C-alpha cells in the first residue's frame, strides 16, 4: 500500500517520497518519522513514543528531534509556521493533521486498488522483539488475607513501571497492556511473544499486621529462566513511604541485573552483528572491571559507539569518564591532550544528552575533572537525579562532587543512598572509596580506613582508595601500616608527589587538600 496526502505520496515498500512529479530525498530516520506520523494520523504521537519507535528507545537531544521534524516538514512542503500537515501539540508531541488516503499498489495489469481511508482489519501479529532491552512488569499477586489490599500491590507495580520508564535505554510496556493479564495464569514465554519483550518482572505482595513482604523475579521470556530473584521486607509505619522505599529497592536491585544480562548477551553476539548499543554494553562490561587493561579496551568500544551513532549521548559520557578513571589512577600517557579530549567528550555528552540522565551524570562529573565549573557540574547531576531519582551513578558521583566542594557529611549520605539502591552493584568499590575519603576529611580516620579496605578487596588497583587508606592510617597513628600501603601506591602511581596531589584529587578548600597531603607525607610520600 501507499499513503497519499496533499500533493505527496509515501511508499513504505520502496521507501520513496514523491511530491508532485518530483522524488524527494529524505534521510532514513526522517523517512521513518514521517511514515510513523502518517500511520498514526488519528492521534497525537508523544515524543517519548517517537524515541522508542524511531530511535530505539535512546534519549536524543531536543535539537536532534526538532531537526528531524523540520526535515520532514521541508520534504512535504510544510515549512514555515503554518503547520498545515505536521502540527506541534504543546507539551504533548506531534500530530499529522492532513487527510491521508491509503491505496494499494498498482497490480500487474496496471489497475490501481480501491482507495481506503484505513487499512482492512486483520489479526495483529505478535510484536517483534528487537535488539534493545524491553520489559513488562506484570501485576503482582496479592497474597494478603485482606482482598482490599489489592490497591497496594497495584500501586507498587505502577510505581515500578514509572521508575523503570525513566531509563532511556529500556523499553517498558505500558501499565494498561501488562495489566490485561491481571488475575490470569500466564506462561512467561507466551507473554513475551504477545508483548514483544525480552524480560518479565513478576512478583507478589504479602501484608500481615505491621509488615510487608514483596518478592520479585526477573524472567528471560524466550527461555522462561529466572535471571534474578529477591525478597524485600519492611515495616508499615507510613504506607506511602514504604511504597517508595520498596520501589527504590526493587528498581535499584533489578537495573544492575538487567544491565548484566544485556552485557552478557552483547558479548555473546557475533562481531558482524553488533550495533551501537551492543558496543556500548561491551564497553560497560570492560569499564566495570576497572583495571588499566580493561579501561584501555573500554575506551575504543565507546568511540565505536559514537562512530556508529554520532547522537549517542551516553557513549560520549562514558568515553569521557574513562579519561576520568585513567586520571584518578595515574594512567594518563599525555595528561594535557587526554584532559582536553575528556573535556571535549564531556561537553558533547551534555549537549546531546540534556534529557539523558546517564549522559548528564557521566559528562557532568567528567567536566568537573577537566576544567568545568564545579557548581555548574553539580547542577548537571542534580538535573540527572530529577530525571531519574534511582540512578545510582548520579547519587555516588554527586557524593564525590560534594567532597570536592567541602561537604563530606552530605557526601557520606549520598554514597549511602547509592549503596542502598544497588547493594550488589559493580561500582560498589567506587562508592566505598568515596565514603572512605569523606570520612577521612571529616576526621573519622578509623571509618575511613575500614571503607578504603573494603574497596580494595574488590578493586586492588584503585589508586585513590590506596592513597586514602595510607593517609588515614598515618593520621590515626598507624604509621607502619601506612608505610606498607604507600609502597603499593608508589607502584600504582610512581609519579605521585606531595607537590602534585592537587592535580590528582580536586578540593575547593585548601584545608581538605592539606589533610590528604599531611597523611601521605606521614606515610612517606616525597615532596
């Protein structure tokens, strides 16, 4: 079939747009955007829906979407402010308002099929599961003795759906679709096919007296295998607070499991089948290992991401953060050049990802290390937390920013929030090291040593954690332990001296820099 409106004709099979007698050139994404608007001309199409349908669920910048809409308008002769064909609906999205005729292609005898205002009704095929991660949160079973508590179980599920929907990389089935299965015995594999999703989250809620217990299972729909299962319990002092805490716990725990499953899937794919998102996942898998070799492998993978998709804001952010990690561990071969490259990548991540909390978090924090205004960078991470209050990286990196600004007590609370959100996260050593640094600056040297030791059990090559452990032990009077730890630091970062600590770790308050410097001087670090 083909679609006709005004003087234009749109042929999806040939991917051809004609206006009058002219064939109009239109880029692939702009063509897909036009086709989607035409096919859904009976309603307003939200920007979020377009992100999923045209950009595969990734969050792109406002300017990118606007440029594609403008390209569509120019191609169909709808430029200017009239918006005769594609209308912007304020705070809602876009609607194709022209009359659309749907006609069959001419058959082999040259006779054109009958005009139609809508396609003939036919059974809808099951949605195709694409390469991006997708999930349906199924209605939780109410195992409470009181059937009236059904509302609590439904409220928990609705809040989980809303929280997961904030993740730009994850496609989440709407509540109205998943709740059609409420009260029915369902087969995970069949539901996965029906909804076109890769994962299902199922669970139950049991309330008894002043306690609530919630169980959850993450199931891979294609195989029916359980990827993850967990149980959460809480007292019922404040029902709304409990609901918020449960949702944060479930989301904070499930997101790393989803990321881990996706990274494993991407690493299993043949190289010739990889797309930008797959390279991003492979880069994350290397990045989380945290070693010098792993980071050197991660960085080119993130560069491959932005080569394949120049609008992939989070790809720029993670590439910038690789430079931050190299700086913190003394791995920069050419500090001036790599710092400039890190700053450039961070600026691009922020420019493209104003609505992408991951890009804002990684890019905003990296920019603080490479010459950005600290308060401005803090504002970027605060915005990321508005966009996604359950984003672990934004919580713990904003903790490091508070350390830099001289607010260790606030930093400790932020690290604690991150650890509660995701207690088994691969970035746990970074949160533990940050907690150690904050305690050291607050004068809690024993706590600092304890947290730094925890970080080093998981990531022994983390130079900052080694330095904090040495300084904290020295300041607490454990000079022999401090000297032994300093030898490890000198092996990890041979160029480190008292005179260049300010280039290694940033502090706004001179007193904070002096605390670290004094601890390392007592450990034996030369001037």
